[in-house]
C-alpha cells in the first residue's frame, strides 16, 4: 500500500468520483456504473477539503486539488447535460 498523504487521499477520492461518474469501470465488479448523486457528494467532499485546508496546503497539493476539482466538475456537468 502507498503511504497515506494528503495527495494520495485526494487521488483516492477522485478515483471514486470517476467510478461514480461512469468514467472508469468499478474495480470490484468490472462494470461501468453511473451514480451522479454520489458523484456530486464526493465532489462536494473534495470542495469542502479545499476550503478547510486552503492555508495549510503546499503549492503542489493545492494545484493537485484545484486541477482534480476542475476536471471532476466539468465531467459532472457534461453528464448532467446529457
């Protein structure tokens, strides 16, 4: 198992969001599933973490979180429009 850091935690949540958005197969079942309600909840968790840790992150962590949130939000919006 990789060492648990803020970045690996964020990447783990982002991976879950990608599964929930139906962007990648569920690693347990191998099936591609979509649950936009849960995906939005995961994105909201990441947003809350960004807000609560704003002054504590180094520049790499802040950039990673900002980039992940941008990508997930765009994917979510595209799914909601479909």
